């Protein structure tokens, strides 16, 4: 079982719709969760972080965390063609002691259709 | 504008040659990561430094890869000898490593390596 799993997509949504991206993780001790966006040919850029159960909103983005279910999601409201990118879920995995690694899922490709 | 700087941006080399990639982390960041990204595997963590000390390099093929931080402003990733299967984008990332936000990392633009 991979430590961080995402559906590779592509997830296709019409412009203006809500895009829902999902991620599951295996380490119950994980405390920090991140969503990165990566445009084709570019480096990943941080868009959201979440540490507590529940929802966290930032503009059109909402991150949702459920530690009991080991599930984190990202909602993008009013999707725009410029949101078309690969979205990477990242989870901080504790390997004991001072070792704390940020592990990424393989990403979900989002395509917003104009 | 603080950012992680990587060189070279693009490299094409022949199989068997040595490749050295360099990274300047964001000033003040004391954690540095090397990731490799391919279409098949996604982002794989190769090595991880905190305060210049290597904390984990379990994801790195030891026979040909080595990672070092000679000083706080420079991290290097070396492949010797290089093989075609090493063709990938190599990303360096850095983070502040304090409190919860210390788990946040910021990526450089990547070094695109092609081994022929």
C-alpha cells in the first residue's frame, strides 16, 4: 500500500463547477497535510495546508481533513480553465525520532473545460 | 523574492558520465530535500537534510547517487555513473523546520536531466 494515494484522473469539470480532489494516507500519526499545484513543465507550488480535522477555506479553495478516515480533500469552487493542472497531495510522515518526511501522492490531473 | 535556486536547469549527458546538480535553499531555511519526478513514479524523495546533516537518504540508490550539503547555502546531488533510467526532473526544496509551518516546503524550478 502506498503511503499517499490519489486518483490519477484526469478529472474533467466544466468551467464554474466545483472540482473535488481526494487523497488517502496510511500513517495514522501524520499531523500535517498539504496540497500543491503543478502546471505542466513547472515545479509544484503550495496552495493549501491543513493540520486539524474539519474544513479550511482560502478563497476558492477548501481543504478538508478527516484523520479518523485518513482522508484529505481539496475543493475548488467556480473552477476556471487556469486551474487545469496536476494537484499533488502531500503528507508529513513520521519515521521516528527527528525524521519527518513529506511524502507526495502521484497527483490528480484536473482539466477544466471552458 | 526568496526562492530555491537550482542549476543546471537542463542537462543532456551520455551514459556513464558524472552529473552534479546544485541547489541554493531559501536563506534561513534549514531543511533541504531532493526529489526526483518521473511520469511513472511521481515525486520520489531521494534525500533529506536538516541543519546540513543528512537525516534520510533511504530513497536514493547508494551505488551511484550521493547527496551533500557543504555549507548552509549549497546542496549537491551527484550521479556517477549516470544511466538512461536516471532521466527525470530533479527538484530541490527547502523549508524552515520550525513548528507546524516547518513542514511546509518550497520547490526550486527543477533540473531536467536526460541521459542518452
